[in-house]
């Protein structure tokens, strides 16, 4: 049986029928707040249940509780603040309700329940464990505006996206999993193209459950990460050629990477639980960046959340062993001198600097997608 949504109820704030028609008419009369692409995606994730049990952007009590203890004010585990920032000037113009717009077109109504100030440095320190400006998340928090708005939202027009054909709302993924007869599903989070180490981890996990839900992050990333297009197309190639069709589902998660390491690992697990996953893969340095987190900190943090409601599957780093003749890890291979790491640096070198030779890092179909791309990396 698939797990219950986080907090016990799958949130649905995608307005329909008379409620939708009323919101459309109301939005024309309301003050308007223009959202960035990332904030608009957050609004969609709230309304469609991806961020259940949130029904809107966080109020102060929840924001503070998340920073202090990694839980909402009611005690439900939640580790990443989901907040809407505005300038002081914008805040002064808001009423009890405001229309949210993207590219100048209203798409949602926000019930303004609270307007509050916050401490950027405290927020960055709590979420990322550092205020070092080298951390991309710290820079992101420092760029936020002065005021936060908390309140319930209702979306009357779903945003169009290049990825609409690869998007599943949680209510849809749950119906799909049940239609396939899956009672146990393992979720896999990724912001990279798949190398053989990823495939080995996924298939090892798949051997214990009914199906796998591969859910790449599509959204803002740091310079040097693979582009959304390349990530999605390489996974399509991998699944087409190397996975049983009845055992794998690919859909995108439209949100930004925070690079929050341990806290983001918990957040990623919660989101996949809402999609219907019973298990979640957590590898080495999950959602990490540079040297800000110990290699297995993202696994150790799960001890603090025994009530999370999803089973983490922990994996150590994988490599190719020439003696073993395939992928292995330090728990299964004794041959220290014959290991070739599946690293991001090696992957880039093999694709971009080796005249098409992919070595032992990538499936040829995956490599071909990358080689045929005009632009592989975020600039």
C-alpha cells in the first residue's frame, strides 16, 4: 500500500468550477504581485500537493520552527523554508488578498495571513549550516527581499512549461502507481545525467520494490551543472534501453536546487513521499556542494526523523572495478588498486575532452545525447 501523503492529507489548491471562476474575476480587481520563475513554481508545488501539508507560503511560526528544529509548528517534519519575499514598498501596497502573476499574467490568489520580518543570516545558517558566501544557497538567501508574506493560495490557471509533458501531480502519480499494481515505490532524486554508478544504485534498489520513480529536478541550478534538457533526455535514453517499461516511471520535479545537503535530503524524501514513494534513495553527499558537508551527513540526519513516513535506502559511493568487471562499492569490492570512480569531473572529461570516448562511465546511448547537445552545462 502506498504511504499516506505527508501530514496525512494530499493538498489540492488547484481551483475548479465556480471557485475557479470566482478567483479569475477577483484577480482582476486585486493588487498584483509579480513572481519570479522559481517562486511561481513553488506556488504550483504547494497547490498541486507536492509540498503537502503546506497550503501556502509559510507564516512566521512555521518558518521559525523549521529553522530551529526542522519541523513545522505542529511538529510535522519539514526542513526547508518555503517563503515568499517582497520589498517593503511592495508590502505596503498589499491588502488582505493579492493576485499572483507570472510574466504579467495572473494565475493565483494569495490570502495574506501574515507579513513579517526575518533574519537572513539566521535563515542561511539554519538551512545550510554556514553563512560562507561560497555556498550558493547563502548567496540566494542574501538576495531575498526584506519582508516575508505567509498565506494560503489558490491557483486558477496552471502555468505552462516546456516540461508539461513530463509533469505528474502527486494525485496523478499515485493513480499511475496503483494502476501498475505497485505497492512499494522507490524514489530517486537527481540533478545530473545518469552514469553507470547511478544505474547500479537504482537497479539495486529496484530489486527490493515494485517500481522506481526517477524524478529529476528541473529548475534553477548552479553554474556548471547539467542543463535541464540534457538531464531529461539522457534519462529518457537510459530508461528506454535499459529498464523494464513496466517497472520505471520518469517525471520531473520543477523546483530549484538549494544545495542544503542533509536538510535537503529530508525535504527531497518528503516530496517523493507525497508522490507516492514508500522508499527513497540517499547516496553519498546527497544535495551537497563543494566541501560543505561530510560525505554521509545526508544519511545520518534521518536518525533525527523516525516519524518521516518513508524508508531511506542508503548507498555508499560506487565505482568501476576492473578486477570485479563492473560497478561495485567499498562494501563489496576489496581491490583498491583497480577502481575507477564515477565522478562528475571524470564524466565531463570523458564526454567533452576525449573525442567521444566514454570509457566505463556512461551508457553509449546516454553519451550520444550529451554529444549531440549544443550546450550541456548551466552557464
